[in-house]
């Protein structure tokens, strides 16, 4: 099929060529149908190296960005992962293919309901979705093995760190509304280790521990 070939080219030309090497991540990106998570009128662009609008002022991230953030979580398959910002559900679907359970929070109710339906259509029943402020996390389901934030905030939301299991990883873009750095934190017995993975640009993270609306 046309989309199958386009998806494989995406993996080879956009991901592997730029250094994404985790075989599980590459396999998931080669399987998850990105074209199902964009508007029908934009499906011909689904596997291009670009972000695309999904409505409500939100976008679906570049395939490389999704792969880079997912690889940075270092998932092995048994993890419970929190996603802050469900958006289109594409990143959610990739995570669902790589871990035991995904807990995802979306602040925009109409978007969340549309995406929940789409995730169900894809048979992704290991995903729990909650409508609310993702910057405060999901305390009732904590602790998590990994947390990914899919919008850029002025700083890392403090509640998320308290919901990470020891040994856990948190990946999030941090910076102003124009540009951010993609940061990974690890919770170790000796303390929190922080590293910058790449420069990036995301929509603003809104919420109590993000930007004001």
C-alpha cells in the first residue's frame, strides 16, 4: 500500500538517517499509521518531515521528534508511562506499542474525546485517557516508570518529578514560547541527573505548572 511504503521511507530517511537506532522504536514507528491521526485532507503529507495542524491550535509533531522523545524514554516493554498532552494520539499510539500501560492527560475535552475514539478504533486498549491539567500529573496512578511531556513549558512541572519511580526518566521540552531544549531527567539514588538532548520547538504547555492561558 502507498502508506506502507511511505512509512518505511520515513523510518529510513527521517529516523535512521538522523541517528534513531533503538530497534523497538523503529519497529513501532514503522507500524503505527500516522496518516490515521491527521485530517483526511492532510493524509498525503502524513509521512513528510513536518508537523501538521490537528485543530484547537494544536499540532502533530514531526515523526523524528516523536521517535527521538520515545527513544529517550528507554522503554523495554513492562513500563507504566505518563503522557502529558494527548493531542492527536500519535505519540500515544507509539508509546502503547512499546510499554505495558499508557496514562495520558489532555486538557482540551473535544480533542480528548475525538482521540479516545481513534485510539479505540486502533485497538489500543492499554491506554487510559483523562481530561484535565496534565502539568499536575496523574497522582492516583503514580508512580510511573517514564513520563513524556509533549508541549513546551517554562520549567519542568514539579508535580511530575514526585510521580516518577526511582530509576525513572522524564523527557520534556523546556523554554519560552519560541524555542525550547528537549531535556531528560533521571531519578537516581544519588539524586536527579539532567541532560539536554536537542533543541526543539513545541506548542506552549498550558496549566498550573506551565504557561498561563
